[in-house]
C-alpha cells in the first residue's frame, strides 16, 4: 500500500521534468515495492492524465507490479549477448536454487554484454557468472 503523502513528494520531485510519468512510476515502485491502483489514481490526477493512460503504462512494463513481492529478487539477463555467453544453460540450476523463496526475474540487458552472463540484486551487478556463482548468488538471498 502506498503512502499518499510520500507519493505526493515523489510526484513533486519529478513533475518539473519533461515526460515525468516513467520516472515517477519507477520511484513509486522503488519506494513502495509496487504501483497499486491508488497510486495510479493519484499519479493520474497530479499529471492531468486519465487512470487508463497511467494503467496502460504500468501494465505494459514488467518492472511495475500491482502488489509488493516480499521475496528477494535476482534479475538475470537473458538478452542476446548473455545468451551467446551461455546464460540459458544456467537457468535450470538457478530456478532450482530459487524455488519459491527467491523471485528469479528475467531482464533484457543489464549493460554488461561483454562480461555476461550477468545478474543484478538490488543495485549490485554481478558478471561472468557460471552455474556455481549464480547458484551461490541465489542462495545468498
């Protein structure tokens, strides 16, 4: 659940920007772990957009979730460069280690194309992963 006062601060921090919707949504997701319907309505009103316009953006991008997920997340890059460096061979072991305890999320490009396979946990990037390193990373969560 979002805090309307904190969300108002987030909106005010970004309202001066050209195209503030995505930065506001990312900040909301980061602050509250989700962009729920109440947040969509508040953002829409503040930016003079319809709720449908805001919801369309929220539902289009996989980064935004309607409810927080309490599990830790490991984002694993599965873009072409990481595929070429063998990430697909690591998926089964990572899923086995994650089980239902860790949210193993697919992302497409972490910007570490030359040192993949790569993953992100929070703001920390991990590169040159092999099966053992990825399983250890998942188990550490």
